[in-house]
C-alpha cells in the first residue's frame, strides 16, 4: 500500500488499537468482494438489539440483494468507511459507516453507522462518522441525513456533537441532519 491510501491507525478509549480506511479502495485488499464477505461475517457478530437499531427490523441474515446494495461503492456518491482490528490476513471488521447520495436531493446523502457490539462505546463510531463527514464535504454534499431510533442514545450523541438538526420522523424515529461543511475540519 502507498501513502495515497486512506489507512489510519487509531486507539479505542481503552487503549486497544484499530484501523480506519475506505471500505473499497483500488490497490489494496479492499475490493467489493472482500467487503461483501466482511459485512456478512460482521453481521453475525451483531446483537439483535444492534440489528434492530441499524435496520429498524428484526433481520437474521443479510440477503444477496442487501449485500449487493451495501457493497455498491463508488467513493463519491456511495462511500463507506470501515474500522478493523488485526492487520492484513487476520483483519477483522468491527464497524462501518456509509452514505448514499439521494437522486432527488443531490446535496443530501443518507447515512448509516454500525459498530459490532464488542467494540461499542469505545469511540469507534464517532471516528467513522467523522471520516464520513469529511468524505461528504469533499464530494460536494451539504447534508448527511440519518434515521435514528429515539432510544439510540449513542447515535444521538454522535449527531448532537456535530450540531445535527433533529426532527421527528414518526413516533419512534428521529431524523438527524448534519451540515457537513461546518464539521468536516472538526475533531470527532
Ligand atoms: C450507534 C453506534 C454506531 C455508535 O458507535 P459507538 O462506537 O458505540 O459510539 P462511540 O463510542 O463513538 O460513542 C458515541 C457517543 O455516545 C456516547 N455514549 C457512549 N456510550 C453511551 C451510552 N451507554 N449511553 C449514552 N451515550 C453513550 C459517547 O460518549 C459518545 O458521545 P460523545 O462523542 O459526545 O462523547 C453503535 O453503538 C452501534 O453500532 N449501534 C447499533 C447500530 C446503530 O444503532 N446504528 C445507528 C443507525 S443510523
């Protein structure tokens, strides 16, 4: 890998090391096929509560169609950052943040963020969100929009820290909108 690649080595709150990089990046092992395997495997390590918080549905496994959708990345309109522990062959995925630009609102993208349960509360989600915001700003987006369950205090904390405008989507869901230009240079 060369210096052009996006790999960044970071530390969790408890001191463990982890790595953040684009999920799909030419010239690295991170191909769409690699990502597909990683997402399917990491999903098996998500609790039912985390699956519910992420998908707002009781999903037991990801379908081939969902995996197609989640791995369709172009690093501009469809961007994903991942976090992992262990290097190269022993790399294990621990988190993923993604956005997809909306066709009918081209300055807006919808985001989603997931960290596997064993690594939640360690600052990984916050770092992934920051990377996503920086990519969004660099790719000309104005707003990252996410749908967050009212009970999801960690996700709401990440959004509030970045000045998100919060509004009601329905009885159980909040819409969070982050203006990316204001936060793309900030600390996570
Ligand atoms: C939501 C999620 C992505 C957050 O990632 P994380 O790595 O666990 O979060 P972090 O450790 O970065 O903490 C995020 C914030 O929550 C706060 N926090 C941590 N634990 C908390 C808790 N138990 N209750 C409330 N806030 C908490 C942190 O202090 C931090 O706030 P700060 O940045 O203002 O300090 C992760 O918990 C997750 O994947 N949950 C299941 C899927 C999901 O909910 N996805 C969101 C759908 S959009």
